[in-house]
C-alpha cells in the first residue's frame, strides 16, 4: 500500500467528471487500498478517487475510522436509486478544502447500488451521517464540492483563502 497526495481546491482536476469503471481488477483494488490508507492517514471518513487525481467512479468510506477492527466500505460505480424528500443538515468538511467547514442540507436518506471491492453488486440503505457522506463523495464524482452549495461570496472567500495558502506553501518549499 502507498499514500497518495490529496489534491486541494483550487485545482481543475477536482472539477472533472469521473468515468465509470469497466472492471474491478487487481489494479483497481490497489487503488482502493491506497485510497483507504490515504484516508486514514489524513485523517478523514471518506475519499473519492478524483481527490488523489484518478478520475474513476470509486469511493472509500469508514465512518468509524477510530474503531478496531476497521469497517471500510468500498463503492465502485455507485448510483443513487432513491433519495428521501426530507433533508438533514450536517457540518461538512472536505480533505480537498482543508480547514473549512459549513452546514450543508442534503436528503437524510439514500438508497444506493454499487459494486464492492470484489466487483459484486451490492445495495445499501443509508441514513444520517452515512447518507450525508455518500452524497458528499458522489458529488466528487461529478466534480462538485460542498462549497458549491454556499453563497457566491462565501465560496469565493474560501477559494481566495485556499489559493493564498497554496502560494505560501509553494514559497516555503522553494
Ligand atoms: O473527512 C471527511 N469528513 C466529512 C464530514 C462531514 C461530511 C463529509 C465528510 S467527507 C470528508 C472527507 C472528504 O473530503 N471526502 O471527500
Ligand atoms: Ni470531500
């Protein structure tokens, strides 16, 4: 396994739409292993492949990342079958938008079908934080970040702050 670099906003790659996986093979499993290790190290509770620069429809999640044994869930080609009418609000963060948090409204339940780590078809009926997280990750597959749901002003303030931080880091590295 290996750690991969997590891309941060602003970065055009994060705005790419990810492509459907044709086959769950050894290489894809290696990507999923690396993603999980990178997510735990961050630490985070979810990660989409595009966040490590790979435009494939792959997500890893572990809401109980502090528990042992760990309980990762791998999603390949996830599709939402049904969403609830009711919304719930959670404070969201994103490893690609470091240090920024905001309350976001999303459907409080979702029914999702996907392929697992072995390419087997699975379904999950998620609610609460799990439902929020799955939707946050599925947004990444469409090039959408949680800051896209904020007002133009809030969003542009966050992007400005992140670009400044990037420039500072570049100066220190150079
Ligand atoms: O680690 C993460 N925490 C989180 C908290 C609330 C809602 C969504 C998330 S996902 C985030 C990791 C990440 O950026 N995944 O794309
Ligand atoms: Ni995210």
